[in-house]
């Protein structure tokens, strides 16, 4: 009987530790909002390196492959062609586990949580009725 309690207790402790490591919902929303704010500031300033660093690995890879150039050049092209622009103030944040959506005044940005923190998986996204978002920058 004693071994059974230890097994259940260890399982409960592991689950509690895992949940605590993820943060509370408000902490995750705050972290996501902070990351999008940094991304938007980099967009405003045209800081290509910061924008590239904010992208999720698959998103960066897709951008580079599509543009057939390095990320800074590809981001620069997207900025020059106005495919992505600063989206304005945050209107809403939805966090679902390791995925998030931030609705801005003029954009929607999607993020995923990685060991290094939240990274942008798609930006320059526009909603389409009854269809998925159409995004200027997205992962594969």
C-alpha cells in the first residue's frame, strides 16, 4: 500500500511541476504580449536581425526558401513590399497550451512556445471568412 501512495504522489508531483513550469494563463498571455510587442517594435524600426531572431525555426526556414535568400534580406524585401507592417495596438490574446494568437488593430500574429521562449510562427495574417488566415510570413 505504501508503494502505491508513493507512485501516485510522484505522479502528482511531476504533473504539478510540469503545470507550474508552463506558468499561469495570465503569465503566458503576458509573455506572449511582450514578445509581440518586441516584434512590433522591430517592425517599426525595420530591425531585420531582431525580426529574424523572433521567428520560429520553421518560419524562418520557409521565409528563406521562398525568397531564396537569407532571413535579413527576405525580411527586408517583405518590409519594402509592405507585405508586413506594424499592426498597431493589441486587441486580444488567446493562448492554447504552447500556441498563441494575438489580434492587433491591423494584423494577427501567431506564436508557439519553444525552450528559448515564444517565437512568431506567422505574421502579416488576415482573416478570411470560413477559411484559414492568409499570412505573408508563415512556417512550413
